[in-house]
C-alpha cells in the first residue's frame, strides 16, 4: 500500500493498518486533518465465504444497514474502479480489544442486542464477531458494512454471543489466529 492514496481527487495519507478481513484491508488514513478509514478491497481466497462483486456488496449493504437503523460509520467516498471505500473513523476500542485486555463487554450487550433486533426486523444478520464493533463515547458502532439475509443459526444469540466473552470459542480463536 502506498503512503498516499487519492480517491476521487482527495489525497489520504495512510497512517497504519487497522485490520485485515475476508473482504479487504482497512487503514487509518488522514486527509485535511480528518482521520478516516480507507478500505481496500482484496480478492484473496476465503474458504468459508463466497463473494460476488465486493464493492457493490459494500455499497448495497451500507444502504441496507442505514435503512435498518444500525449505528454504523458514514460512507464518505467510493472509488469503484480502484475498489476503495472511505468511511468515517470511529475512535475507540473494539469489543475484541476490550476482551483481550480482560475487560467485560457486558455494558454493551444491550446495544448489540438492540442492533440484532433491528437487523432481524429488516431480514438481516450482521457479522457479530467482536472485531467489528467499536465503542466511542459509550456508544457501540458496527464498523463493518457486511450483512446477509437473516438465518437464525447466525443470529447474535445463536452465534455471536459465543465471542463476546472469554468463552472456549473465543479462546480457541485466540490460539488459532496465528
């Protein structure tokens, strides 16, 4: 990744890698003294998930999440050709980071459950893995735009909750993340 990326005529200075998911690499970037997240879509294989057009999916999922009332960062810009999304930076720890530090996610369970209800009412599931949730000013944000059609097996109560405390599933993930 270059140190400066231009998206629709705006230059963004890449500050650091925030994370690497199944859809792309997310970087903390700076433009005009404003911190943002720049997500570069990748096409690396993923043995447990099938993608179509990732950039179109991100844009469509953003709209579906907004319509569902899920608290998410604003989409600022999209470069379809370069497969880059610029979105608002939510400054705070992820639920995953909190758990790794020995802190409890319990204060945020009511907020994630509210998001789960909003998602379900719209026929959606979101990715409840704790790296996808950031706390800023005591508010929980879903910082990924991924959503799928609702399936009970992937709901928060049936799947996501397994990773919102130091459960055996969470500990196994820590051991295997390499």
